C-alpha cells in the first residue's frame, strides 16, 4: 500500500510561481511512473506532467515551458515547479503513481489513460491563480 500526500498549494497572482510536492510512503508498490493531474472547477481531470523511472518527462501543451516535473528518489518526493501561472491553471492538483512498467510519460498524459492505470492517488491540493 502506497500513500501519496500533496502539499504546496494555495493562492497566487497571475505571473507568479508555486511548487507542489508529493511525498510517497508505504511499501508493496513498485512506482515506475509518477504524474501530476489537475481538475479545474466544472471540468474533467487532465494530465499535466509525467516522469518515468528513467527520468524521461512529458508535459501537456498548455504547461510546456512553464511547468517542470522532477523527483527526489532519496526523499520519495515528486515535485511540480509552476512558473508564469495563469488563471486557467486554477484547479485541484493530484499526484499519482503507476506500476505499469510499459507506460511512457507521454502515454500517461494521453486520452486513453484511465484512472485505474494509476494504483495510487493523493488527496489533492488546491491551486488558485488570481488575475
């Protein structure tokens, strides 16, 4: 059982920056890929960024060049550095972990990915960007 706990959300002005963290704990789950998803108010969940065990990454077009995903394996922590934030980035942000060894970061963010492709999800952290 793996537990994921997000932190770092809050409110920020447009153009500002924020870092989200996701700490993993527990055993019995091999994490091959980690990802950040978000769900804006009244909209469906969407993939934001993903990172594979080899360090390869993928980003949604809407955040490319502004967001950076990284992980510190020694601390079992996933990060999402968010710069140049826009009001449309306002959402609940979730981290997720997958044990599917064959899934690439690009596939993780694709339309065919289902919630159950990820065996562990965090509780979410709210990010609000004011205009």
